[in-house]
C-alpha cells in the first residue's frame, strides 16, 4: 500500500518540504532524495544551504501572499509541513511569537492550497509534547489520549494538530498528522539535551573546554528515536489512505536522561565532573513521556532500525567532526 513511484518511472511527482533546512527537514529531504524519484522543493524562512537533489527556496509562511504564490507556482502533490519554532525555552520567553509562527504559518499554508484549488496529501508534524503529564496507567501514550500541554510550544503544536483535523473535516483536505516523540541524531542543534551533552563531551575531548559537564534534570524519562527512523515514518504515512488520521512516532521505551549521559560517557576516554545547571532546568518539566506506536506499525510496517546506542555514537561523532572543522 504505497503511493511512492518506482525509481524507473518517468514521472517525477512534486513534493514540498517546509522547514527543509531544519534538523528533521534535512534528514527527510536526504531520505527522499536517496529512495524516491520525486521532484523535491524545500522551503525555509531564511536563506539556507542547498541540498543536493533538491531546490531550496526562501519563503516565510507568515507572508500569506508569498506563500500563495509559491504554492500556486509549484503545485505540490505532497507537502511535509515541518516548519516550526520548536525550542521550548524560546516559546516560554515569547509565547505570542511561537503561536504566531507555528499556528498562523500553518493556516497560511493550508489556505494557499485552498486558494490554488490544489488537493495535495499534507503531512502535518505535531508533537508528543501536546500530551503533557499523563497518568502512569495511560502510558505508553496512545493517539486517543487527551491533550494537557504544559508550555506555549506544546499549545502551538496542539493547535496545529487540531487545525489539521479541522481542515480535513471541513474541506475534505487530505491531511495526515504525526506526533513524534523525542528524536535525536547527527545534525541536531545543541539546544536539545542529547546534542548538548554530545557537544560538551566533544569539546572536552578537543581540549576546547574544561572537563565539566553541565546538565539539567537527569531523572526525566523520554522516548528517544533516531531522526532517520522518524523521517522514514513521515514518508510512509504520506498516503491518501491515511487522510484525516493521526499517528504517534515512538519507540515505546522510556529512558532516563541519566542513561543517555552514561552511554555517551562510555564512548569517550575523558573524565568529567557533572554539574547541575539551574539554567537547564524547566519549571514545568514532564517526568515521563513515552509513546505507543502500534497504530503506525500495523498501518505501514514501520519499525525503528537505528539502535539507540548507534544514534548516540553518531551524534557524538558528528559533534567531533563539527568541532574539528571549526578550528
């Protein structure tokens, strides 16, 4: 059950990725370029480095007129909507800006498709953060769990999720929603916990930092997946058969942040002192966030393929290369 063309077919269906130069966006573009025969266009709100095999365009989704022109010109057949302000501390500091970027940007994208009278399959990337603090008896979390967002970012993603459902119900648009849990891997910004720990270790190894590792709440437990497995799930659900549906993208395993740190330290010879940094503690941190992806597995056959330990090793090696190249 797939809408993906065979590599030998002459047609090159048109695909659009918003937020294409972001962490998941670049991995998704790379996956599609390597495995499909799509004509791929990436959108980014600012100038971005080109992706081999895909054209990159600058288009701020908050500019409704520009968004309409871009959509009408390219006539995408599948849209992966990844563009978002995804950093929780920034959302807490600027709730209005985050809501505007994430919600209004999506509205402009959907209205642009309606104005152009297009009917693409649209994969909207929501977030597991919308579930909030779920009772232990309701975990691992299923898609039927009610929303209890604990920060403005989570509120914005809940709004995106609900808008996707509303446009599917009201206008018959072929929208599929995905709710990814924590994803990690090479290329991630060091604002996020796993990448931050890897960067600090790589800097200590390169003697560009003192052997002190700054950490936040090590007791929090999260459901970690490699970004390469996450974007494979996005590609698999981009099918007309799934219009109006929603899928968790999760491993089903809750890992303490302490276990992430322990595994990373096994990958290095340096000795470090671990210090808790108050600036890295969140006032409304959720103790446990773990998902159930049975629905996704049964619908598509998706399974994680990158081991957790391999994902951490790849993330650390990526930071070693980045730091070495910046000397």
